[in-house]
């Protein structure tokens, strides 16, 4: 490669939080570009409450990735971008998929050798190694992935689960083998991973961020009767049944904070 990016990885204000394949998460310890006292006060408390800017860096080596539209900040190297859409039919499918999953309709594909830097964000970045699996993702979390993964729309297996569970009828899913990068409302260290082996998980609220497509998702009464559910104070609960995994955000205030899908790119 004929380019060099200086003052990035070796910057004392930058921490490489995680690397998986060609994907790296960079976190800025502090925002050094303060111009007012108010900026300085705000940055001081933000840095100490784990509210720090983060960037996803993707290094390509004769391979390709798919990315959420508008997420790119700059590119260095011999990298070509295509729309990732095949014909008018593909465009229509993408428009529908984007509308129902809270993601960008066009997900450009970048191919070649070089470095891609994505826009900085205060949200939390996750890197998931999808290993011959099929994972369903909450709306609005998709950021980028290797094109060895098939990204498509996954429909709920029952309309009642979508309406009563307040989760939506469709979600984005990633299937196959490859690296998936997500923009999440919580740090990965805070997520609880529940692994089911022909068992049941009941969740009071919509704070499941990801789950295996192999699981059956339904909405059921928390008790055996409506009276029992009323007495317990739980009412209806989201139920994941079968064998697979569920990623939970137990500390997220899901009852008052907008869901990830509410803020589209």
C-alpha cells in the first residue's frame, strides 16, 4: 500500500478496544477540541461516565464489506464502491426492507485493499463473529459486515408476537459465516447472553437486542390465567422458546428511551 495513516492507532488519546479480523473499534479517551469552558466541563463528565466517541475502522485486503449508507467518513487505498443493488427489483426489495427494519435501504459494498473509517458515534460498537449461524438483530443496529454474510429481512413467525410484543413484524438478520459490526445502545460488557438448549426464556419488555433465528418468539401471559398475570403485575411477556441464544440489555430503560430503530441513518 502506498499510503500511511499517522496519528491514529499510535495516538495516546485513542484506545483500540477490540479487533476482529479486519474490523477494529477505536475509542477516544477525551474530546480534545474544546473551545469554551462549557465544552470542557461537558467533556470532563462525559469521559468519566463512559460517554466517549468511538469509530469503526475496517481494513480490507482484496476482500469486500457491506456498510450502512452514510456511515463512511473517509477511505484510503484502492477501494471501489458499488451500490450493492442488482436491478430495479433489488432496489424495490431494499426499499421495503429498509422501511420495515429501520435501516438504510441502500447498503453500499466496498471492495479492494485499503482502510475505511466510519463516522464517529457516542453509541457502542459491537463486533460479532457469526459462525455458520443465523442471527436476528433489533432494528437500527446494523452498521457493517463482511459480504460472506447474507443480510436479509426476517419476518416474525406470528403476527401476535409483533403486535403484542411491540417488536415489529420484521427485523434484519445475518446468516452464514463472517464478521458483523453493530451500533448498540449499551456496551457489550453490559449485555447478558442467555443460551437456551430446548428451553424457555421469558422477558418482560423489549430489551432483547439479538437472538437466534432458530428460536420461536411468541407473546404470552405471564401466568396461567389473565387473573394470575394481573396479580403478578407482569401481564404479557415475550417468550423465546427452543435452542439458541438471546442477547439482553437488562439495564436499558426500554420503557422510556426510544428503541434503536427509532433513529434511522
